[in-house]
């Protein structure tokens, strides 16, 4: 799972020490999946009713509204623009395409 160490270490039963936290997440797949699933669930609960992706990098996504599990995925990956990775705007579309295939 993609877990932001700076944001989540020290929470969800993870140690505050970044190296120790990283080692647990790398070497304990069960804990990694448990934490990732908890983050995804929190994202779902926060955004299930819908949110506009106004901070997207690319214009076509700046007015896109996500809800339900699409909003959870967007929230899990982040609502902001990373100018070094503008393709992240397409993350939800990419995950859904893989899921549907």
C-alpha cells in the first residue's frame, strides 16, 4: 500500500520513529495492508458524499467531482497537484480501468 510515512507514522499502531515505521510497513505485509485499508476507509467516510478536485494539475480535472469509492481513491492518492507528477490527476481513472478489466 502507499502510506505517507510523515503523515501516518505515530498513528494506527505504528511507531513515531520514521525508520522503525518504514521497516514495519516494508517487512510486515499484513500490517501494511491493514493500515492502507484503514486510510482508504477514512478517505471513503470523509469524501463519500462528493468533492470537487479543484486543485488538479490539468484543466479537465479541476471541475471533476468524485463521490463514493472514486472519492476515496482520490483522497487516498491526494487532492492536490504535484507539478512533478501531473499524471496523478488520472490516478482514479487508471485504478478503475484496471479494476474493470
